[in-house]
């Protein structure tokens, strides 16, 4: 099992080592969200075109998210585990072929 907190710190340290901007300010955080969006678009393109790089592009998405979490002081591991417990308890119904969350 991967220790996401450790990986998050490693991603952050790599950003520092490479000279990336790791300041926690509005402009830098906006840039990080834009980078994430760009990587999601690249992953979609890889999937859509049947390219072999889909896994690599999805890894890029995760790495940017891990870096952003470390900048913001968020433990992604804890947030994922917390959210997983929430979604395990959700109920869904199929509406017009799509799964829709019900109001518990």
C-alpha cells in the first residue's frame, strides 16, 4: 500500500528541488488548478485517441493534486479515507440509465 502523505511530501520536495513556485497565494493556487485541468484534458485526449499514455496522464493529474494538497496543508490520504466512508453509506437509484444519489 502507498503512503499518500509520504508521497505528497515527496512531490512537494520535487517541486522545491526543481524551482517551481510553491507559495500558498491565490495566483499560484489558481495556476495549480489550471495545470490539473490541463492534465485531465490530456488524459481525456489519450483515452479518446486510444493512446498508450493514458496511465501516465492520469499519474500527472494525481501528482498535481498531491502537490496542491501539500501546498494547502491538506492530507489527501485522510480526506480520501473520510470521503470513502461517506460514499459507502450513500444510496443510489437508476434514473434514465444514470445512477443518481438519493436523499437519505
